[in-house]
C-alpha cells in the first residue's frame, strides 16, 4: 500500500468515473484529454465495468494481464467513498455522489441504516419501505435504454432498480454467458452495451491480494480479450473499474467505549466509517475521534467533507442527512469495526477510503 498524507480527492471536473458515461453517449465537439483516443468515435461501444480493479494493483501485475496491458488509456479517479454502491451509481448516472444521493455502502435513510447493495435495514427487505426510485431519483444512461448485461441474481435487487432502471436487463450466470449476451447485443446492432463483472472484487474481499487475486485477474484479462473479439468493425471496448483494493486482514480498530457512549449508531463501512453522535455530542465526538485515530485516519466532520467537495457539489439537505456527524477515513491498512456491519465471512481485502490504492482506477479502450 502506498503511504498517503493527504486524501486523493475525486477529479469531478475531469478524469473521473462520473464523467465517462456522458463522453460515450453524448460526446461534445472535442474530447477531453483523459479520454483515450480509441474510446472516441461513432461506432458501437461496450462499456465493461470490472468491479475491484485498481490501477495500482493492475500496474503491479501487468504480466498477468497482457490484454489489459496493451489497451490504450491510463488512470482516472473514482468517487468518494471508493465503494461499489456509490461508484456504480456515478458510472451509470454520470453524476457525482452528492447529486445522485447514493453516498455510501450503508447510509442513513428515514432513521434506519440502509445497506444499499442488499437493500435491507435491520428490519429486513426494504424495497417497499424505502423505494429505490426515491433514494436515487435520476435516470441512468442519459435516459437511454441500453442492454445491461449483469449477473442474473441482481436483476430484481433494490440497488439494480436504483442505479440501472430503464436498461434492458440481460442476466447471466457464468462469465462465458456474459460474453455471449454482449456478442448477441452487438449482432442486433445495439449502439451501446453496458456489461458488469464482479469476480475480482469478490476474490479480493475473501482472499486479499495474493495468489487468488492474481488468478482472477488473469481470468478477467481473458474476458476482456473475448469481449474485444466480439466487437464488429469500428466497434469500441471501454474498460473501467469502480475502485481499487487494500488488504487489511486483521488490522482492525474498534471504537473506544468513551466515544461509543456518545453515539447512537454507525454507518458507512470499515474504511469510511460514519459516527452518528447523540444530540449535542457531535463536536466532542470529533475531538475525541481525532485524538484517538489521527495516526490512522483522516477524521472529518460532515460539514468539513461537504465543504472540501469530497462528494461533489453541496448535497441537498435530504442527501446530507444520510451522512453521519464524524467520518473515520482510513489512511493506512486499518479497518474500523462496527458490529452491525457484518457479512458471510471476515473480509481480507477492502476499499472505501481515499488512498491512491483505492482511488485510482483504469480507463482503458480498444477500437477495432
């Protein structure tokens, strides 16, 4: 992990995942310098989102990914927090997090912590109680209706409705079927196809950045080669990611009891943890958290993060209310424990913070 004294802020005015969709679906008269020349043009385009492929992790393993290595392009930034729910929403809508309102993996909505990816609260399935269309109100894909090729099991999820609604969903069970669905869409003459694969992110979470990650990256590289082979003459393949990865393992930090006694809850995730202070305690929580964690995290108040533009322009009041009072944003390999934030297994690889390893992602392309 690269040491980082200051957070890497998203480049919302330039090379950022939030700006890719508009350049592909509604390009201006002149392309920005961060967009590879091979991504420009009038032919059909496939946007392939590789969940969890950080630019720095790729650079360390170029020998395992000859196809990706030879594509045009370079690094751009993802959004804050560098987490799947927020970044995929920005990729699909072309908006910053403060604009689309998916401000993290676990956010406060109507007094309950909503897990965006599972679309549930501690009370269970929240698709009726918290309609996805109200949490994220903007149409994706510039209000177009392209084919969306993603895992079949995600088709009816609340998060899919929130960030991909309107797209013509084509679910797949296996990676080979993903390539087949993309190929068939191109053969039908579709001008734009959105495809998503999450294998690398899953492997990183469970195994970290070792041999399993390397093997999955090599498999992803073969997928990219298969997608490139499916392009018609004049077609373009654009590859991006939503975030990079950090291996934390057992490097976890617990919230001390004296701080915990001033909280009524937590949200966010392990590398971008929000603390929700009891009434009148926000300033004290900020001071105590700074004293406790300044060596391992950027400790910021909600107003500081908004003023510094981490999420883009100032959010609407209802969006700002989804945030906590104080954020613990990991600057090294540590993760912050919240007993209410658990899954099927102990995570080894994580993301969410604003370190170079997590914030820089590839924007790569090929033009046949």
